[in-house]
C-alpha cells in the first residue's frame, strides 16, 4: 500500500476520522474495485459530521450507545496484550453515530476467551509435520498455535510502535495506529517467525467474529452487532410470522437466554 493516505490525513483541512475510514477502505477487502457488501461493507460506515452552534439551537450529536458492563476476567491475555488488542480492534471496527465500536462491544474479550480454548490451541486441527509454506489460498501452514501467533503478533505490533513512534501501541494517535496496522496488512513489517499480513488477517477475522458472534462467547455486548444488522439472533420459533409478507423487526435473542437459570 502507498503511504499517500497517511500523508493526506495529516493535513489540517481533513476531518479527524478521515484516516480510519481511508484505512478501512484501503485494506484490500474489495473485488474488482468495488467494496464488498455484507459484513465487510458494514465496516465502511461513514459517520455524519456533527454540527456545532454557539446559539440556543441543540447541537447534532450521535445517539448514545448502550452501555456494556463487561464483568469478565481475562482467560488468556496479559493486561498489556488485552490493551493492544482492544485498541487495534477498535480501529478495525470503530464507533460512530450508527453504533458502538469493537471496544464497547467487547471484541477483545471475545478474542481472549477464544484463545483460551480449543480455537487458541488448534485443538481440532491436524498440527503435525512436515511443514511447508502454503499457497495464499491455503492460509497458515505451520507448527505455531493461534495463541502463539497472537503472542508474537501483538508483541511485534508493540515493538514496531515503539520503534517508529517511541510509544506503546495503545498510546498512539488513531492515525498512527492505522499506520501500524497497515504496515502489518501489507507485510511492510518483516517478521521471521510469522507472516505480518497473516496475523493481520487473523486479527481482522476475529474482530468480525467478536462483533457478530453470539454474546455467549464473550463479545457482541448488548447484541449491538446484531442490532446494526436487524438480525434476530437465536429465536425459539418463527411460526407466528413465517407466512407474513412484510418484514418483521424482532428484538434479538442470545443463546444465553435459552440456558437454564438456577
């Protein structure tokens, strides 16, 4: 990727959130020059620029997002790893006037919980040698488990941030965080143990999962990701509306609500 986007973002006549939208639009998730719709398309939400007024007229402000109270303990991450992940995922799925971002939705908790389980240890996958570099369509081919890949990737993000900006990743400006993420996405960062772009793709995919997976798994706080899509979640039955011709908007239901409560 060229660095023209970052240079343009530093100009004073650009609105503050321009760089993160450019980052999202230039991360390569397009087909034939057109941005893909659906899940990825939802990331490219352009917030309305709030208007200010010195008179008595009310200022146009984004609607207040629902407060998510995450009373959760970390299952795998260290506190530093969690803060890096929280900051990075917020740049990949930022808050705007359409709804909360990854931080408020709890995406970092989702990733932490998944790394603590079989997904993090590749428990259901064949992990024996010999190991050969796979084609790009095959994904990662190697001996490292996902939790080890995250350990390395997050530490390298911290190292790159300290080297380039003399600050930890969580302390960088949003534009600087985008620069670091883009350097990983394009393999500008050269790593010996893992692929920088491979880690970026895993982080990006995990971010989307944390936004849209059932809240039972640690993310999607208040089912905010589902509400953005008008997705009904895990309803017990649709018999009362299945024959209707009109669209029926239903409050989403989590799997947790079907579990026995003692």
